[in-house]
C-alpha cells in the first residue's frame, strides 16, 4: 500500500513509519516539523514539509502520489497548554484534519486511521474504560480530538470516508534499535522526564500530587509501547481494506501503574539514582486511566508485545541514555 503519514516526523508517527516500511509499504510523510524532527523520518520515506491547514499544500501530495490510505498523527497534544490556548488547539487539531479530509475527498482517497486519545473520556466513571463509555473531555485537547472523531463520523456518512479512530492511553518506549525515540519540546511526559533525570539532563522529577484516591496517592496510568501502537495502526489499515467499515478502539495494556511505581521501576532498569520532589496536582489530570483493549484484540487481532512497564522503560532508556538531548536539532 502507499500510505500518507501526516505527522510522521513526530514520536508515534516516526515509529509507525518504521514499522510500515519494515512491512514493505510505500510511505509518504507530511509534516510541518513544528514539533517533529527530520532525523526521525525513515530514509526510505518521501518527506513533504508543510502545514495541514494549507489546503493546496496537502492536496498537492495527493496529486503527486497515488495514495491508498492516510494515517493522521498531526496535532498539538499538551493538555496544560491546551487549557491556556484552546483556540490554537482547535485551529491546529480540528482545522488541520478538516483540510486533510477535504483533500482526501477531492482526491477520492477514502481510508483514514486517526490518532485519538484517552483524554476524550475525561474523568471515567468505570475502570477499565470501554469504548462505549461516556466521552466528556475535561480539557480542550481532548475536546479537539473528540470533535475530529465526530467530523470523521459525518464524513463517513456523507462522503463514504471510512475511518478507524485509535484512542491511545499513555504512549511510551522507543524503537528497539535505539535509532529513534521520544523527543518532545517541551517534554511533559512522565517516562522521558524520569529518564532524563537518570541521564543527568535534569536535576529531579516532580510528582504532580500524592493526594489522589489511589493506592499510594499518585495518578495511575496504562502505559503502552510505541511499537505496539504502530502495529495497531497497520492492523487498522488492514481492517479497513478487509471490511471497509469505520470503528473506534482503545489501545492500552489493561494494567495501571502509579507515578511512584514508575519511578521505582526506572531506578531498577537504569541502575541510577533519581531525585524526586512532590508538588501540587497538575490541572486536568484524572486519578486513574486504564483501558480495556478487548475490542482491538478481538476485531483487529492486535496483541501488545511489550506487556510490562519495565520492558517499555528499558527500550526508552536505550534511546535516552544514548541521546540525552534527543535529536538535538531545535
Ligand atoms: P508529536 O508532537 O511528537 O507528533 C506530532 C507531529 O505532527 C509533529 O511531527 C508535528 O510537527 C506534526 N504537526 C503538528 N501539527 C501539524 C500541522 N498542522 N501540519 C503538519 N504537521 C503537523 O506527538 P506524538 O506524541 O507523536 O503524538 C502523535 C498523535 O498521537 C497526536 O495526534 C497526539 O494527540 C496523539 N496521542 C499521543 C499520545 C502520547 O502519549 N504521546 C497519547 C494519545 C494520543
Ligand atoms: N507526571 C508527573 N510528573 C511529571 C510528568 C507527569 O507526576 O513531570 C504525572 C502526571 O501528573 C500524570 C502521569 O504522570 O498523572 C502521566 O503523565 P503524562 O504527561 O506522561 O501523560 P498523561 O497521562 O497526561 O497523558
């Protein structure tokens, strides 16, 4: 297949491009590089640098390439920033994918896999979370992703664009080769911050709140390896080719670990001391998020291979210990 990967220079996108190429697909990457890295793009992928909101720039990619399907990772994804700049988030995340869908429709490309998020659920009432649970985002970031899901639903009905929306839980880890990994700027995610502390790039990790209603008072999350996410995208494309119907899936390991547990595991994996300070809660953090991924397991035939946080942290450590400043290109 010839697959267009929007946001393919970013963290999850670059890992998915590697996986697609390893499995023999042709890949075209479209990325503004506003957050991504040129060095993260596989040498066998064709790279277009442009902004999704630029109607002609994205349509040109379809005109110049015989695209069979699209995977869309391009978005801003910092929860805290989205609370301060909601319009920036709606502009980039909703308007960007709107322009992409327009270009797809114009080029008669009718299959898309979309990066959604556990943040669409807000504060869940039941654990583990299933896809039919209420979606009530508690931050603008989650709201932009839910808005795109709705746009996809109506684009299916009106234009026959078939989609798979993948609601990831906490993406973590790096490619086992150590060639690509996580490099966000600014970094806000727990595991890279812990490992940058272990690598001596940061002085300490701050735990945001130890007064939650969880066993040790810190937030509980479901960590899923980035290569397992990449695999789910390819299985989602295969599903669209197989039955041409739209669907939404959670992607997680189905087990929750607290912030304190992750810090302890990182100490074990790295063998390094990690200084910890406790600070007040970060706005917008639900206490516990754990996925039921049973639907993806049953319908996509997906099975995560990195089942424990220790395995996930070990791959991330291979990247962070050899690239303490990431791609070093910003
Ligand atoms: P990332 O920032 O590393 O990658 C996003 C990429 O999209 C970047 O390369 C950026 O330059 C590009 N981009 C952004 N806006 C663009 C635009 N308008 N036009 C063209 N390119 C644009 O993020 P990530 O961590 O790889 O996340 C990928 C996707 O997965 C995002 O949509 C995010 O919301 C979603 N997601 C991530 C996580 C996680 O834990 N990292 C969890 C749930 C969902
Ligand atoms: N967290 C933390 N310190 C940090 C970064 C994150 O205590 O420096 C906590 C955060 O409050 C949340 C969990 O770690 O409870 C996971 O946060 P992350 O940003 O990695 O992912 P999120 O769950 O927000 O998508």
